[in-house]
């Protein structure tokens, strides 16, 4: 403990400052071994992280935050609601539009939250006299922020593996601050006991079977992983199950009773919704070249998928739509410079029961040189004969 600084008073200040900055939930806990690290380690050992190799790195730091920050004494955990009013059913169910996870309807949350966390740290330093900055984490540092948030009383981990606040639901950005000051532990004022009970709605609604049992997420089958983290081709058997999700997925949160009863918009919105992000027209997205993609998604989380990933996802959604209106744009996309996009455009055309789609596939097969795309073209044509 820094001389002359009362741990309880410091916590009082941090909690008040966090709420003033717009954070909806705040909790403080002592630094040490990561809570529930064994479950995370088992999850890695089972290969459930798929291509996310970065999660298997810096394991010692994830196991104990003091390895990452040797001087760490306390963690301040915060939660920010990103809940939005549910889109009208006409938009959500329109197969001509793509669905984007609600967290990505605003600008990149990392850029919005980091300055606020540094301001929170400055408020603590102003009292403690510390001259060095604390360490900020959101979801890119080697910290198991969900486990720490549960330890700090922000909520409980549900069967869909999301942190659920009984007062706010699970539409939350989780972030925090690691500091060298000793602070009194404090749970969020809105914290209260909560469990999933016997409910399995999240497991039942997942179309790809990414939640094979409670509290286990197999990322390799998760639509969010497939549309954002996976860099190559989406497995063919999963494509028809993805509907019109093109970046992320909210299904397991949409059906959660905690969200349906208690989720509400943040009292002080940290991020503003960009209306064009909620349900864009698929054919508009398919027409984006690299420059147009960068302009449209400037400062957006969607940029993480890159153009090649987003248009791959758009092609899958168009294939699931199956409307002849997509034949012309998909035929043009068969000549895209990116093989991954051509591959999924071929699959989409194979899903449209129309002679023009067959003609487009046959003509492209004559000139296509990429072996993976050729295989997709041939399979698409063969599927039309059965």
C-alpha cells in the first residue's frame, strides 16, 4: 500500500470516477492468479480456439496478471453496455440484407474505451501520487477479462460463455485497469446472485452447434469466429447454417432471458450507432472495391475481417438467399482478384436454381486458373445435376 493512501477511499474514488466517465458496471479485486484459468487451459488443449493462435501465446501472463505487470496489486474491472433497441423484424428477417453483430454498429470500441481508462487511471494517480501509468486492457492484452470481471462481481458466466450481469444482461464490453495501488475489493453496486438455471435457450438456438454443452464454446463452429477470425474458406457444411450473418452473430444473446428482461440502453452512451451498419444490403456490399471498403468501414470493427473476409461472408449470405437478383453481381464477382471471394461466389451461384447461374459457372470454369476456385466451380455445377 502506498503510504497515506487508504485502500477503501481509493476504491470509492475509482468507482465514482468510472461511473462519471460513463462505465455502467465497476468492480475492484486483488491481483493474483487468474480465476478459472484451468477451464481456459482445458479449452485451449481441446483445440476449441481454432485459428486464434494468439490465445495460446503468453499463457503464463494469462495465468497470473502479475507476470504481465509485476507491480500489480489491484484490478479495476468495468463494463459498458452496448445494448441497442432490437431491429424491426422486417430488417432482421430480410434475406437481402446482412446481419452484423450489435457491438459493431458503432466505431471501434477499443479506440473509444482506451482514453476513458487512461482518464480513470489518472484519477487514481492524482490521489495516490503514482507517476507511472497503470496498464489498460480490453480484449487484446494477455488478461482473461471475463474471468476477472466475474471475480470483481460484474456478473456471472452463462452457458453461452458470455458474462451476464443480472442488472444489465450480457450486451457488455469488458475492460479494465491493472494498478500497483492496494485497493479495497468492491463488487459492482448492481451485482446480485444470478445463474442460468435450467435454461438452455442459447444452446438450442445456435444453428451451427457451437455450444455443444453448457459453458463450452467451440469457436470453430461459431458464426462469429467463422465470419471474423477464420481467414480461409468457410467449411461447406456450415455455410447453409449461417443465414445472413456477415459479421459476428447475436443469436445466443438475443434469446437469453436475462437480456430480454433486464438489458437496456446505456444511460450515458459511450459509442454512437452508425445507422448504415445495422442491416446493410448485401448487393451493395458485394460491389465494394478495396478503396470503397476502407471508406465505408473506416473506424469500424468490421475492418478486422478485411474486404476479402467480408465479401466471402456476403457471398455465403447471398447463396442462402438464393434469389436470381444476385446472379449478375455474383457473376461479376467470379472475376474478382481475390480467389477466396471467387470461391464463395461460385458456391453462392450454385445455390441459385436458374439457368443463368449455371451458364456463369460454366463460363468461369473455362478461364479459372486457381485450383481451389476450380474445385468450387465444379462442385457447384455438379450439385445442380442432382
